[in-house]
């Protein structure tokens, strides 16, 4: 059995099923991201874990013991809210020490552990400030320190970086990840930001409509998405309407491609923009490669890469090239080439 086990968790609000049959096993010291669009049930799942919401069905086990109906303060889980929820009238030190005061820890011990937690999040020296005297990133660190100071069995973070600017968010991602690793603290991290999920976690659980669409390593999720939803939600992808010929091979933009089509039904081919190369029409390529031809509609330099839009017989393909490559001429006829292994067929969505 894993350190933390969620089995068959369900939560309904009147006619909304917020969380539907969520099962997940988390190993001790592991960081797992719950990734999904707004309203898919991430926060509800986290709140059930923390003991802030009662599940209608299912069970939560922590370190072998069932905690499903245990009140929040007996679970020893650290919860960092999206809004940080700091006490505005208390100093940084009192904010951080709050959970220890509640638990009746002795003063000297509180002072020692607060200092230790503040050092961990690099806020030493700011302990007498009020939250309003801190930047967003510093407030976020206080919220984190407040959760860490109780030495939680599990750390729960709900979109805790979403209020920060892009650069600070990036720094905080690495800092939280390194604190999480060095303390070996089991962490569930809720986000709708895929970069956050990909960079901060050992495994990702992609949530969709209250359920888990796929659980796997960041690489699994990105390279081998199990469903169309996952392929669309994580990373960018072209979804290209394709057909099949009499032998069951894929046909795209009027060209037969060297891969088998799904046995039945309408489907789209998914290809990531950065897996496609642009070659002159005349350049020969191996028979095993996917190759279609089209016209460059647009070519834009975006700093760290070049975005090219190519129009073919019945759709358009986005290509992302490394910057440093020459901008393909708008209007030029070009060949788009990629590996069969970078092609994923998914059933067409009819809705
Ligand atoms: N207290 C509540 N009463 C009624 N419906 C609720 C309640 N809490 C959540 N819901 C509904 O349950 C669903 C899941 O909500 P949840 O907050 O878990 O989503 P989320 O994945 O965290 O979304 P976001 O990314 O926007 O924070 C939503 O449809 C939401 O409207
Ligand atoms: Mg939420």
C-alpha cells in the first residue's frame, strides 16, 4: 500500500458532480500534480484530502490508517491556499507560528521552528513585518513556511503560484521543488498550468470533468497522452482531420502516409508543432517519414523560437522551429516532415 491512498472519491453538489470516482496512490516523498482546466474538481479533491470537505463516497488512507472522516486538524496536512489566507494583523512570525500555537507547542520551541521555516523560504529578517508590507512572492513564502512549520505528513498546494508574475513563478517553482525534495515531503500540487505540473512533480494526474484522465510521469503525459483531452490540454498540438484509404492507411492533405489509420470512425492526427521540420519540396526523405506539402501562410519570429503556419489541402499546420533557423518565406511551397512516432490518432470529437 502507498503512503497516501485515495480510492473512489466522489463529491456532489446538488446537480454538479464535482469529483467522480477519483483514485490515486502517492508514495512517501513523492510530488504529484493535479492538472486540469477550471472546474474539473482539483480544489474539491484537495479539500477532501485536507478534511475541509466530506466526500460522499470513497476513502482516504494515510500511512496505513483511514482518515476519511477525521477532522482537518487531526490529519496533519499542510494546506497552502491560492489566496495565501495570511492574517493581516499578525506579524510574519506569528503567521508562521500560528499552527504551532494552536497545537500548544512551547514558546521557545515555536520561536526556533519559525526561524527555521523562515530560513527555509529565505525570509529571515522579515519576521516582524505585516503581510501588507510584503511583495506577492514574499507572502507566498510566508504561506509556505506556515504549512511547513507544522511538519505536515502531506503538503497540499492549491494554485499557490498563480498570483505571481512569470519570472517569480519560475523561481518559486524551483525553490518549492527543492524544499519538497530536501525534506522528502509528500506533496499534492494543484494547478491548471502545465509548465508548473511538468517541472514541479514526479507524476501528473490530469483531471477532466471530475475524473482522472491519465496518471503518469511528465514525459508519459506529454509523449504518450492517453486521450484526446490530455493531448490537447498538455502542450500544444495540431489536430489534423485525416481520412483512410482502401488499405487502411492514413491520408492527410491528399497524401498517403506510412502509418495505419484507426480501424473505424472519424479521426484526427495529433502532431506537436516542434516535432515538424520544414524542408524544400525537392529534398528527398525516407519512405518511413510522414510528409505533406503546403504553402507558408505566416512566419513569425517569437524570440526563442519561430512560428510558422502552413496551409494544405484542407487544414493548417503550426510548426515551431528553433530560432536561428532562417524564416521560411511567406507564400513558399514547402514540405512538412515528421516521424511516425510523433503522430497520434484520436477519434474526432462530435460535440
Ligand atoms: N461549495 C460548492 N457548492 C456547489 N458547487 C461547487 C462547490 N465547490 C465546487 N463546486 C463545483 O464543483 C466543480 C469543481 O470545482 P473545483 O473548485 O473543485 O474546481 P477546480 O478544478 O479547482 O477549478 P479552478 O481551476 O477554477 O479552481 C465546479 O463545477 C464547481 O462549480
Ligand atoms: Mg480550484
